[in-house]
C-alpha cells in the first residue's frame, strides 16, 4: 500500500515539476492506414498526436472508437465544442504543454466516460468549471501551472465525487482563502497539490483545513511570509498523510529568523517528508529535524536543496541537538554542498538511521568519527560520489567495532581502485553481507593482493570494473552471488572458483572471455550468465563440473557451429535440467562463414557428420567393401600377375641404371625383337630368320636363343632387348598363349608402347586364335586382335611370298643400327684368340629348357693330328705350340692327393675355386687377379711349367692372352678358361701316353 501511494505521489510531483516531453510508454505497434497528422493504433482505441505542431484538434481523423487521445506538446489555443463531440468512449485526454487559453463550456458534453484529463501548463485564465461539470466520472484532473489568479473552485466540483487526484494553481495565484476549496470538503482524495506565486502575498488560516488527502504537495515560496508555513501546518494538524512535500519553500533567501516555523510538524502524522529544492542553512535544517524527532515520520528526503552555513554560525564544541532522529530511511540526494552531512559539525543525527542513502553529494572523504556515529545504519548507499581509496579507508582511523549493524554497503560509481583497501575497511563490519562496488576501477593486479574479507559477505556486485584474471583471487570466497559483468575479463582463474564453494549465482555478461575452461568445477553453482563474451566453443562436457546448474544465459557469443555445439544444445533442451534463458534468439553462428548469422537452432548437421561411432562403422564397412571389390577385380583381371610384371620392369630398370655405364639414344640395336614360343622355334629359325636376315639388305633381329646376354637375369634380358628394338614381332599361336615368358614379353611390349598406340607392335598369327578364348590377362591382346590389322601366316606356299613383302613393309627399310654396348663378344673371355662363353640356360615356355647359348664359331686346336674343338677359338700357330707343351710339364710335377670328403669331380671344382680366391683380392678386387696376383699363382701353383718355359715374359703373355676385355685383370671365368685349356691339353697328353 505504501509503495502504491508513493507511486501516486510521484505522479503528483511530476505534474508540479513541469515534466519534459517523452514518448508514450505504450508505443504503437500497428498503424491505421487512414491519412492524417495523428497516429491511430491499438485497433482504433488510441491516438498519438504528441508534438505534431497542431494548432487545431484534427477531429476529422478521429474514429469514434477512440478511448485515449494524446495532444500534448502542440500549439492548441482553444478546445471547441466539436473537437471531441464524436468520441463518446473517450476516457483519457492529454492536453498538457499547449497554449490553451479557452475551453468551451460544452467542450466535453459528449464525453461522460472521461476519467483522466490533463490541461497542465497551458494559458487558462480561469478554471473551466462549466466545461468540467458533465465529467462525473473524472478521477484525475491536472490543471496547475495555468494563468488564473485565484484558486477558488466552483460549487460544481462537489459533484466530482470520483475525483482522486487534483493538481491546481499557478504562478499568478497570490494566496489562498478559506473558501477556495470548500467544494472538496466531502471528497476524499488520494493526492492534492497546490501551486502559488513565488511571492506568496497572503494565506488565510483554515484554507487547507477541508482538504482530505493522503498525499499533500506544496509548491510555494514563503520567503516574504515565513509565518504562512506555520498556518499551513496548523491546518494539517491531526491528519495522516503518506507523503508531504515542500517544493521551493525558500526560493530566493535563507531563513535567518529565530521562530521555529516547523513546530507544526509535531502534530502531523506523515510517513514520508520531502524537501524538494529551496535554500536551507543549518538553522532551518536544525528546526525541521528537531521537530521530526518527536513525530512518527519514518522517511525523510532532502533533494536538490541548496545548503549553506549561516555566516554567523560558530561551533562552540557542544554536542549536537539532533541525537534522537529515528528514521527508517534518510535520502540525501543532489545536494550542492557536502557540508550538509555535518551541518552542525557532528554526525550524531545519523546514529538512529536504518537506511542511509547519500547520492550525488560528491564528497570524497569520510571522517573517522562518522563511522562511529552510524551505529544504527543497516543499509548504506554512498554511490555516485567521488570516493577514493585513501579517503575512504584512512589507516589512522580505528574501525574496530564500527558499523555493527551494517548489512548492505553500496559503493558503486565512485573512484575506487584497490580491493585490498576495501577489504581492510569492511573487515570489521561484522554483519556485512551485501557489497556493491560496481562502476569503479577495481581489479588491477597490483592493488588486488593480500585481501582479507569479512566471512559473512554473501553477495558481491562488481560489474563495470577492469579486472585481470589474477585479481579474482582477491575476491571474497564466501559469496553466494557474484556479478562480474562488463569487467574486461579475458580469462578465468579456476583457483578462485575452486575456493568459492558456496557460489550459487555467477554473472559474467559482457566480458572478453575467449574460452570456457574444460575443468571448471563449481558444485553449488545454479545460475550462470556468459552472454556477450568472445568464446565460440561449448560442449556437453563444458559444464560437467556444475551438477546443480539450472539456469544458463550464453547468447551473443561468436559460436562455431560444430557437432559439439549441436550436441550440447540438443542434450540441454532434451533433458530440460538447464534452462537456456535467452534461447534461441541470442544464439547465432559466427563460424564457418557459410553459416554466418544463422540461428544455432537452425543448424542441423547430419548424424553421419556428428556420430563418430557411425562414421567408424561406415568407414569400416566401406573399406571392407572396397577391399572385396578390389580382390574381385584382381581375380577377374589377373591383377597380381600385372603387378608382378610391373615390379619386374621397375626392378630391371633399376639394375640397368646401375650397371649401364654409358648409352645412346635415338637409335636401336635391333630392327625387331621376336617373341615366340619354344614350340614355334623351328618356324622362326627355318622361315622367319632366313627371310629377313639372309638378303641384300638384312634386318638385325633379336631372338632369345642367340642374342640374350649370358650371365644376366632373364627378365633384364627381355626388357633390355625389347627397349633396344625398333619393333616387336609376336608370333601368335596356341603355344604362345600358354607360355608364361611370352606373356611377360607381351606385357613389357605393352608398357613400352604406352602412349604410342602400339604402332611398334607387329602381330603374326601363325595359328588361328579366337580372341574370346584368350585368358583375362590378355585383355590388351584381345583388343589388338579386334582393332589392329595383323599378319596371318598362309599355309599355301604360293601366298607366302606376299606375306614376306607385307612383313618387310611393316618393318620398313633396314637402316644402320648402333653396335650393342654389351654384346656377346664383349662378355667372353679369351686367351690367345680362344673364346669360352659361360652362358646360363634360358628357361623356355612351359618349363621346357631351351638352349640359350650363343651361335659361336667352332674352331679346333690340333694335337698330334687330332682336333680339340673349342668355341670361338682364334689362336696363332706359335701360341698353339706353346699350349701343346704345357701338359707334360704340369703332369710331371703335380702330385695326386687323396680327397675323402667330396666326390672327385666336386673336389676338383672346390679346389679350383679355393685356389683362385686364395690369391685374388690380396692387392685389389677380391674377385679378380691382377698381374702380380697372377704371377704369384703361376709361380707357386705352376712353378715347374714357368721354369720349363725358359721365357721371362711368360706371365705377361699369359695375362695378355687371358685378359680379353683388356682391363688388366683376370676374373674367374677367364681363370676357368685357362684351367680348362690346360685340362684338355693334359687329357691329350695322357691319351698319347696310353697309346
């Protein structure tokens, strides 16, 4: 009830204080399409014409359904009979702040429902009593601040029995008479306000005696007639008011009289007394407070007053006369001089005040004795001043036992910087629970150390400061409520929150927090505000350490719309345990760019994107399917075989790169490489080779039986000779298809021809082959047989000549080919023109062993008219005679040993290997004999032979004969050749001896 009356008082005071224009609190939400200066809204029930510079009422625009019209702040000069004639439902009419000087007597005859009429601050020269007569339902009438000179009410006002608030008077009203308010004697008002001239000329006692109201307002100056105040208070004696306000009581001068003009306050029962504006000195203030000590008044407000001490005031050191002022609330607001706090040099008048509010007084220090005197204060508000650390907390003051009843301390909007000084000041306030230090400059690391707080503090309000994270450790850990909004925090110190074990509500709105710590533990926290920060990532685990969290405000952050955020939102909304108070409108995506400004509620990622278990299952299933498909493809198209062949190509090219010392490009060793099955070898040797090689312009052809390099890998031979051939001829037959080696040769030819459209491949079909019958690994061959023209070997002899001409035309004219860098001859070992070739067998198709040796020239060495056949022998007669003399010398000096461990032939082979390696490598390559090592071997193993020769240069001659490649060394094959030659000679020697 009290607050309701105070609200009514505020309306009354507002009327007296000449309010400034403002937008209506019920701002329109929809507009009427009808044209006109006013805004019609609320379904045609309200019209807003405020501040439209109107000189006449736009009644033609008004619908008949209007109930509220606001025409304030215009230029209306009169209210005519037709202005509101068509508005029978009108209940509220605002006409304040116009220039209305006349109101027609029947202006409101058709508005019987009008309840609220405001004609404040116009130019009316008389009270419009006749116009107001039909308004029997009128409840609120504001007609003060007009230009009428008398405040006398017409008898018609006695019919306004529903009237609750009446504001009247103006700057030209010189005084009040007893008969002015007689029509109101039977009307009980909620509020009454009277305004008179600044120079009150007269006041007839008893003028206000008939007024029955709960709120009384005086706006008059008694500078010239202070005694008038005594009569006014006497007229109000023995009445009860919720609020009594005196405005501009002394407008121009300070009261210096000795008569106590406030003695009438003793007989008035007013719950709240307000002194608004005016000039007050310590004498006038003492008079008022002295009388209030014995009244039931519980609230006192001094606002906007001009306080000054009397020039004659002298402090005689006596105690203050104001020692028993018991008030529930004392407000000292907007006072020009801070001396009002100790107007009689004492603070004793504050001793029995429960709630003390000192705002906008702009004092910057608090004397030591003031803390002692405020022993009854439970609520202290010193906000909006200029308090500083050193003046608020004075180290010379003894604060022990001070402020024993203080519960709430408001220090907001001052100039405080030190949390340490603040904790030192409040440490002795034993009952302090609520501390408000908002809008200061607290939170620096330097001034936030070694803080010791009163353990009873449960609520700390510290928004709009400048905290660093380290300063959090200086805050009290006993708080239940902590507001650190707008404190420029960029990160949180978890050490503080671990100690704040009672924290239930935490506000961190409007900071710069970049991330939420994952290990944030606050077991008692129930409400958390994190809106307006800089973090973008939260997940279900973010608030896992807050089991009691029930309210969360986290909007207006630059969220990264990820699966974690989506999972958090869905989990929070589905469980319903935590209430997202600002969901969904304050939650928008900031990243990724494609979702910029998208509402988080509309970000719906797929289950596959967010469910890691589902992703794993899909990946495993997909991988398994791919592997199975690849295995099936490998099985169908024989990919392992192709992989193996590709590996062989890479391996062969790698070996060729290492072994090839130099090479030529742009020319070929052979005109063609011939690939055929061993079963077709007779046809190749008897038909193909003679036709192409035995003519005037022969072709140089490569076949494996003759031209493969001895001692090399077969795969290497195939690859190298295909690459050294201009063309590749395939002799196709059923045997070719069944040959593994032919398959390799075909594949290598395909690899070489890649990108050349197989123009260098020549197909000769020796036997008819159905392409559909070929295995899957011959897919390229199938394609060539289906798309490429091939040569078919005719069985009729008369057609074969044409076949050869076709083949030669495909091969082209034979041109010069380069000599093979590593030919068969270069791989032979010779001594005295005799060559011995060490050639491995070539494994032919289908496992059949075919002779892969070279077609070497066969010569013979005669021994006693018998020939010794030797491959590729080209020896002189002189060298032949020397070789024939070797066995006799060797046999005569070589002992025969009895080998028991191995069969005789293996013993001989092992002995030969052992002898070679016992001398090789002593001075150079361990697999070759240089001249010195060979000489040592011959001198030790064939000493009798060397001695019998009687030739000092015998070793050099043997070296030259054996060193066919002229590298100055003898390798093992060359050594074997020498031993073989000597063995043959010895065998003939023994045969001659037997004969």
